[in-house]
C-alpha cells in the first residue's frame, strides 16, 4: 500500500524475504528491479509501516531507514478463526480430502522452501515410532520449483503417512486447526506469521520458529525451536504429543495471546499514524 498527498507518502512493507534471498524470486528477470523499486519507494516515503519489530530491524539494516521513519503496526487475527468443533462438518471434510483418522499433525504453507516443510518431515522421520498412527497433513500448494511435499516425504520414508489436501478454504483450514493434535510451522523467514495466530485462535498447540518475527508474535504461547535443527523439532514434537498438560497449557496461552492481535487495534494505530502526519 502506498499513498501520496500534500503531507507526503506512506508505504507498507511486510517483509524483506526476497531482498534477503533473491534467488527464490519467481520473476523472469530476477528480483533486482523489484528490490530497487521497493527501496526507492521506502526512501521517498514519509513513513514506512511494517508489521513486526523484526521487520522494522530489517528495514533499518537492509534499506538504511532510521527508526523514526518506521511505524510498527501488527496484523490482527480474523474473528472467523475460533475453535470449531462441528463433527458433521469435520467428517465431511475428512471424506473430501481422504483423511482416515482423527489424529494428525498439521503443517501449512506449501512446498515453498521458505516455509521449511523439509525440516518437519525430517523431524517426523526421526521420531516416527512416537507418532503412533498420526497422519501428516501438509496443506498448501504441494509443489514448488525448489521441491515438493511428495519427493521430500519419499526421501524421509514418510510417504505412507502423508496427506496433501492442497489449498483449502478458510473454513476448511479452521476445522483442521481446531481438531489438530499439533500445528507445526518452523518457517525460515516471516515478517509476521499469521498461521501461528490463526492456529492458536482455533485451539491448536503450536510449535514454531524462534527466529525472525515468529518468536516475537508467538511469545510464550508456543514451543519455539531452531527451524534448521530437525532433532530439536523432533524432540519438541514428542514432548508436546506426550504431555496433555503441556498441550492444554499451550492452548490456554494461545487464547490469551491472540487477544493482543486484533484488527480493531491495527485500524486504530493506522488511524493515529495518519492523524499524526496530518498534524
């Protein structure tokens, strides 16, 4: 978003993933031109809005912006995400996507290497005997030019456990969050991390990365791990799955955490920013 008027411009930048890692750009001519345009727009703006303290530090480091030109306004969680215990709807969803058990671990984000599905599968392969009969439900686009869910599962010996329902509607995703034994999101880079809060809002215990904005957003309401360490992710998975008390504690903390991230608060902070510039 970029607005320009007599009082200057405001631009919103969520993250600098492709500026940091241009090799993952899908643009035909690469990321250089887009990065130049983004950098130029940020330099010209009177204020640059971003969604986390982490992204604010990135803007300062990569684009050289001073702290007084950056405003942090976090995203909010949609009120459409809440624990949805609807047996009939869940049974219908299970039938549609081919899920044959009520016990499963959930990952979303697709096969984009940034989302780091590989470390989830590597971790699961290390502790497969502790997963009992649980299915690995990996939602999102299952293929990417840097790999695929299926190929990774084959290399990890998990193809018989894997279910890839593809892209899901918001209501379908809400149901999967609500019934999941565990939601795992060890992304390598996030400017915010909306899936973590959506999962918490639906009552799912969460494991996520301690790095980038994810630890900042999750706080103490999730188990935080090194996203590049499959053994640590694996041990944390087992710890959560074996302890009902820990799962209930994470759920309770998650419900408390999401109250800090509302769209009404985001709207109010945005209004106050515009009002301050107009003054």
